[in-house]
């Protein structure tokens, strides 16, 4: 499939169904692109579709099935959009670090395919705002879904949720005071189940 170059072509691309609940259009909006006049459109639509389908089917759909509606805060970024965001300190990592991440249509340096979406679990917001306990959601995802990387942010406990071939399964937080690496392979808390960490959350939000 060629990169869309017309309104009709972009409409058709946006209507591609990635999973039961999600369409490609759900992942293309970018404030950086909207304000600066960039086209946030994959140059390799087939790779973006392939990566996006696995992200949706294996991570976003199960998360939504368990906790109700999730909101996509940020997702696909073209190299132009992500590069601009990185250069201007707009909370974007480098392009190299985002290949197979927010940049769905480029494989990473090891040839791995992947995709990332920053999501908010709407039903979790009141619990998080009352307790500040973002770790409950992090550990639930760690125990139940085949993610590669998570990064949590202070506003609404939004988090980057990445699917990637050969997953790392590491969790990082930008939320003070527990800012830093929660777990990754090699840490003592990485293996096993962590039910006690999210039992109270499940009791509160169901």
C-alpha cells in the first residue's frame, strides 16, 4: 500500500480496522503535527498496519475488555513529527529510540517491528488521583499482557504501552516521588505474580 496523498486516500487509510474497537484513524492525531502543519502519515502503511494490529489485538483490546473504555492520548508519529518534538523538547525521545515504538512504520536497529500508544484507563483515574498508586495498573499489565515497555506519566496516570517483537517487559515512571525504573529483566521483582500490588485497585474499580 502506498502512502496516502489525497483526502480520499487518507480517509480510506483511516478506516482500516486494526481490531474490534480500533481503527487506524484513532492513532494518527498529533498536537505537534496539528500546530506545526506536519503530515502525520506513515510512509510504509503496510508496516504500520501490521504493527498496529498486534498492538491493538494483544494489548489495547484486552486492557479495554478488563477495565472499560481507554483513551488514546498519543500514538503514531512520523519521523518528521517525532524528530521535531525531540529537537524542541516536546516530550519525544529520539527517532532512533522510537523506531518500532511511536514510529510504527520503521523497524528498530535490530530489525524488530513494534508500535506504541500512550493511553489513559478512564475508570482508573479517580483511584489514581486519590491514592497516587500508578504501580497497581503497571503490575496488572505486567502480569496479564505481553507488553514490551511501559512508561507512566503524572497526568491521569497516562502510560506508553508498547508491543514489540522480542519484548523487554520493563516499566519506568516519570511520576514523583517514585520516579524511575520499577522493574526490568534481572530485577528481583520482575518474575512471578504481583496480585497484592493491584488487589485494592481491583476491589475499588472492579
